């Protein structure tokens, strides 16, 4: 594997492009507008500066890594050389299915098609392609350059050889991959989102305030961020949509999103990205 295409240059996409380039892969970063791509390259450069500052990589390694990233606004041009495509577009089912139909059409027949989806079924995504054995989930965690986990999700039809290739590839990125099956929320979000939802319920029911709930989990359980701060960091709209997938997928009321979360998202309070969620950011 030499040539990796990354579809979507937002927070997850630019982090994924960053680590592939840093580990010697040629990266084609694709988005619909050139200004999104310019912003992504600036973010990658700043994040690599942090690594240079602490001696994790040299300035020469940073420059070489950046030179391995090419940008494209045409999906067709961006994937035609790909050995692997990692899709990291917005978490929207119709959009992802449409992207995968195009990836199947434009990428080489041997290419593996991966999705960084946090909760959409890999089996369903694979079913719109003519190569379901070569479709897999590669779920990176935010911030991608820092977090060690890749949740590797096997769809119903994903082959053993493709799973093995993606597990090994993740190790080549200095990540620790974990193989999981394709059921709602996989493992990471099946466990994380009910915890976040319960923290929001604790606030909603007046058990404690925002800072108090987060302090309990940070100091009591050694979590790097409290659940409400983490929800702001992930995006409250993303948390809500994952909870809906769990709720619908299992048909179990224990996953029902807290009404406070629903209201906050309706009101546009989506966390860090909108400047306000459980905390204010400005
Ligand atoms: N790129 C490169 N380096 C980065 C970085 C980035 N984007 N962001 C942070 N860093 C580095 C910093 O340079 C720093 O490095 P050193 O310790 O070597 O100096 C280190 O990471 C810690 O960063 P900070 O000092 O700025 O801040 P912090 O100590 O508060 O850590 C954090 C920040 C790593 C985000 C930490 O708070 C954390 O681990 N939070 C929890 C993150 C988490 O749970 N992520 C998973 C979210 S769920 C998800 O992604 C999946 C989903 O489907 C929803």
C-alpha cells in the first residue's frame, strides 16, 4: 500500500491525512472546495509544529510529510491511483452512500474502501458497492495524531484478507487496532455515548452542575476530559445522531437521548464548533 486517498478534510479527515503522510504514504486529500483543503493543510501544518516543538518529529520530517499530501476537488481524480480510500465525510447516511457509489466507480478495482463512520452500518455502506468484501470501517479517534486506537469494523461481507490488511496498516501508523463486528455503535460509541447521555441526564435532573459532573469523572475515574466537555468536543449533534442510531438499532429505551441534548442541538448549541455547548468557547 502506497497511495491513500482521504475523502473529507474536516477534523477527522485532516487528522487521518496527517498520520498517513507522516508515516510515508502518498496522500490525496479530497474535498468539495479548495478553501476547505487550504484550511486543512494549515491545520495539519500547525499540528505537526506541535510535534516538532516536542521533538516527536524533525522539521525535515514535517516538510517531507507535507510534501506527500496532494489536494483534489474532484473525487474522480483524487481516487484513481488509490490503494486504499478512507472516507471521512459528514456523518450523513445518504451522503456516505452516494460517496461510496462513486468510490466504487472511480477507484481501482483492487482498492480497499474504508469509512471512518462513527455509527453508520458498514454492511449497509458496502451493499451499495460491487465490492462488499473490500469495504471496511476504520474508525479513528479525535484528535487522530494523538489517540492510539483504530476501531476496525468488519461488515457482514468483509473478507479476512482485507481485515488483516487494514489491521496491519493501522499498526504501520503506530496505532493499536481493535477488530469489532458491525453492530450499532460498534464498541467505542456503544459504551461512550450512554455514559455521555447519563451525564446529561444527571445535569437535566439537577443532580449536579456541569463542572461538578465533569470533575467527578476526571478526578474520580481519571478520564482526561469530563463527559460534558467531551460531548462538546465531539459535537452535540454528533452525539445525538449516534444515540439515535443506538436507540433505533437496538430498539431499547435505555439509549433514548436525553431531552436536554435534543433541545440544545435544536437551538444550535452544538459544542466547541458553534462556540457554545455545556461550556462557552470564545
Ligand atoms: N495534533 C497533534 N498533537 C496534538 C493534537 C493534534 N490535533 N491535539 C493535542 N495534541 C498533543 C499536544 O501537543 C500534547 O502533546 P504533549 O503532551 O506531548 O505535549 C498532547 O496532545 C496533549 O494536548 P494538550 O496539552 O493541548 O491538552 P490536554 O492534555 O488537555 O489533551 C486531549 C488534549 C489529547 C484532547 C485530551 O484531553 C484527551 O485525551 N481527551 C479525550 C479525547 C477523547 O476521548 N477522544 C475520543 C473522542 S470519541 C471519538 O473521537 C470517536 C467518536 O466516534 C465520537
